[in-house]
C-alpha cells in the first residue's frame, strides 16, 4: 500500500530544484506500520526516526513547517527537499533505499 491518494491535480515545476513539494504532489512511497524517516540537514548530518503510519501526515507537515531547510525522506523517498535541492536528494535516496526494512515495531517510534 502506498501513500499516493490522487488528492487533485499536481501543478509542479520539475525545473524548480528547491521548491517545496506540494502535498498533492508527494511521490508515492510504501507505508508500513512503522516507517523509516530521515531528516537530512544541509551539512549532511541527519536524524532517523521510526514513525507510525497514523502519524505520517503530521510528521510531514511538522517537518515542512518547523524544519524548512531540511530534506525529509520516508522509506527512502524524498518528500521534502529543503535547501538540499532535487539532485542532492536523488543521490541520498540511492544511499538510503532499503533502510526501511531495518525499522521494526520494537524501534522507539516518533510520537
């Protein structure tokens, strides 16, 4: 089961490297009971969390509102580029793809 729910027409400009990804344009990503999320700072530092599926929408909105410069990845897919830009986020996606299988319900979930 994926995230994408076709909440309306997605009017995004693929050439705009640093534009926030609108909610109705978020890429499809797999959703699990506990999801691997990674917030990446422009310095390259990052924070990993395990987020329950019922908290994902709030987690995305929180990161967009209160961590605008950071990129946010959910289960290896970038859902907010922050100041990192599209190309750098695509490179990070390749590095972290597959880490979601290491997040289990025993990991402390973000709440």
